[in-house]
C-alpha cells in the first residue's frame, strides 16, 4: 500500500505587489536574447531574490535571500503525452502501478483515499476518464518525476529555483506568478480566470467558473512574465528538495539534506483560497517521495 501522504492546508494570506511589470519586462528582455534554447524550455536569468513571505504561513518564513545563476525551466508541466513517450521508450513502471493504487480525493467530502487502479493513465481509477494527452501528468511519485527528468538529461528544479522562476524577477511580496489578482484586471464581469483553481466553497461546491473540475490543458491560462505556464494552479509540482523550516537558511544551496517529504509548489485545481491558497508564489506543500496524487505533477529544469 502507498505510504501516507500529506496535503498541507493553505489559509488565505494578504500580499502586496509592486513593480511587477518592470521586473517582468527585464526578464523578457533577457530571455529573448537566448536563441539556442530547447523549444520546450525557458531561460530564467539568474539574480537575487527573496524566498518566502512574512505574510505567509509558518513554513514560508522567515524569508531568506538567494543568488542564483541562469538556469532553464520547462515551459509547461510535463504532459501525459510526454510521459507516455517516456514510458514507451524506457519501460518505466510508476510507483502507483507497482502499489496498485494512488491517492484520490472524494469531491463533496474532501476525503482522501487510496483508489485501486488509479495511476497516470487513469488518475481517478479505471472507472474514471483516461488522462487527456495535453494535460499535466498526475499520479506520479517524486521517484517517477526524478526518473523522467533524468531520462531527458534534465533534473527537478530546486524549491528555490521554482519560486525564483515563479516570481519573474520580482523580489518583493507578490501574490501569484501572473500578478496580484486571480481574475484578469479590467475583465469584470467577464470573469477571465488566470489559473485553474477551486471556484466556490471547498469541498462542497465547485462552480467551475474557470472551466475545469480537475486538470486543464497545459498553457490554457497563458504564460507568466517569465514565459512559463501553469505556475499557479492546475497541479502542484514536485521539486528536488526535502521539506523543512526556513529557519537558518542563508542561501540557495543549504536546503535540508534529509527529510521525510519532498516539497511541491504551485497549488492545484483543488485549492480554494479560504482553505488552500497554495497557488501563491511562496506557498509550499509536501508529500513522501513515494506518494502519487491526483493533483500533483512536475516539470524539469536544467543548468544553463
Ligand atoms: Ca478549476
């Protein structure tokens, strides 16, 4: 049976954004100069940034400062199609397939359970729909994600790299990878959502205002100023790092050397701000490396 998993509750935090557009323009200018990038990756120019938020939850503070070199990030989360190609080529058998079950949340109650037969092909189990090819792959463990990235000559991003990329060069407090509002400014009452989250009252009512009850096609909600899609909502994304307190952190290279669970970033379609505001740039969740969950995927990174 699959090991226990943790899904961290995410209360609402109030965050303030300033100067986002200027920082974004700087990033875009630097990225545009790179002509030899892999088509599926984005150059994230290095620099300094704050990590965490003093207005966030306990594990988002104290904030600390990092200095990062240039690095590359996948433009989108890894899709079901890309993962299928990897499986076909490598013969990889996922953790969920070996265990015979994976974690599924029951809509209406919010109760998590291990669903027999759930895996990356059928995230909700064999009675559910097969995973669409252009959606982010889910029901993959940290070990599966690591294996995929390694096969592409890539690696999982560190937690610091993930947040740095989500901030698009913005060092101050910032709400989301796309700015400071979930709804595109000026579009009321058109209600143009910028991320796939939970709309309504979790876990009882999902109004589906953003169009999706579970995952959505990668890139459906556009790109962040850094050129990345789905850096808020859709699926949480595995990072390379063990989860731990920020207390004593002094830079990008002193993440915990051991732990019991790996950090996930970005929030998911299950996040409703009053319960789980996980799609903020500084928000963190974590699960044991062998956990496979219906709302967790990943993307890869590479040294520049
Ligand atoms: Ca949704």
